[in-house]
C-alpha cells in the first residue's frame, strides 16, 4: 500500500484530477475542445505548439481520467469533452474548496492579502 492510499477516495480522486489538469497543454486541449465542440486528433496538434506524439500523450492522460473520450473513425480519432465526468470532478472540487473557504480561521494579515492582489 502506498501512502496516498491511506487517504479517503475523494481526496485521491481530487489529487488525480489536479495532477492531470496541472499541465498547461492539457488545459489548452480542454479549452480547444470546449470551443470546437468536437475535433480530430490531428487538428489539436495543429493548434498547439507541440508534436503529435506529445499531444497524443496529453490526450491519453485526459482520456484515462475520463475528461474526454475519443471515437475512432477510420485512421482518425474524434475527441470530445465528457460533460458528466467534468461535472463530477467540478462538484468534488467545489465541495472540497467550499469547506476550506468556509473555515472561519484566517491566518493572513491585511498586508499579506494586499501583496497577493
């Protein structure tokens, strides 16, 4: 058993989600799919300043988490967003940070808050 398995399922799920979306290329892919609704894998690599191989690796990470899915059409794969999984992860994220945000303890001084803005 690794140490992350000692944490509850929601925390593990959030950590996997955060890890996958932590790369700007994956965020750009999600953004591109949202703008185009569906697209072909080659179109994505034309849009990003990355090789097809690198884009393919990022698509695999997003697909493995369930944020996107791809339909094979001949030699091409049409990718699109998976709204139900995105909604599920957003709900987990909102629940987690809602609890954090609603905590009544604030350790930041007024000066610290100003410097972050």
